[in-house]
């Protein structure tokens, strides 16, 4: 029963912190702010989290899980590899914008550049594995004939780099994501792979 209570307290802390980070950013949000928003003593926060950065890590993890569930559900509704990729691109990057704290990671707007890079690397690794999964399914369903199984990791990395490169460039230049350019990545790669 204590474990359940601990999980509920942690969840409440993360939800309150998420709103504060969204509104004020990680730099301006303090542990005092989070404690006040939760109606808890600051010592309670430190019982569950060692630092504000650890709270932020928890918020990012929560947002990523939510984002991935949304994307996975939308992608699984599609039947062809092409439709799955189109949906993946649209939904993943649309949700990045909706998840302000993830958006800040993509823009590198954190206290420490290394913290932003560590989160970005984690996101990238997961997305490469997800793209690999989609390509493997396409190969198994005979939709993907332009490459061999051993080439899937390479193409997954290239596609991920192209998608993330466009996203980062867009965010750093004007703060918005150019969905048309993202779609062109699929338009360039998929016909070669589906041959």
C-alpha cells in the first residue's frame, strides 16, 4: 500500500512540475515553486527527487511515454507502410510541439547543454528503433523490397537524422516545424525502399 501511495505522490509532483516547467521553464522554476504547487513541504519533494533536474527528467519521461502511446496508437490504425510512416511523421512531430518540455529539449533550452543533449540522444535512440520496427514490418509484409534486412539499421538512422535535422533546424530558425519538409523526407526515402 505504501508503494502505491509513493507512486501517487510522485505522479502528483511530476504533474505539478510539468505545468510549472511549461509555464516558466526549467531555469525559472524552483523546488519551492513545485512544493507550493503540490501543497507539500520541500522536504517531501527531496524524499522523492534529489534535484530539480531529476524532477525534470521525470517530467520528460512522463511526456515521452504519453507521446509514444499516442503515436503508436495512430500508427497501428494504418495498414500500409507508407501510411504508417506518414502518420508517424505527422503525429510524432505534432506531439513534440504539444509537449512543451520536449520541445525545449529539441531547442536545447535547458540549464545545461549536456542535459539537453542527453535527453535528445535518448529520444533519438528510441525513434531509430521505432523506425527500424516499422521497416522490419514492411519487409516481413513484402511491402519493403528495395533493401535487405541488414540495411534496416542504416536506413533507420538516416531517416531519423533527416527528420530530427529538419525539426531542429526549424525550431532554431523560427520556432515552428515545417511539416512539408518532414513529409519530403518520407517522399525521398520510401519510394527507394518500396521498389
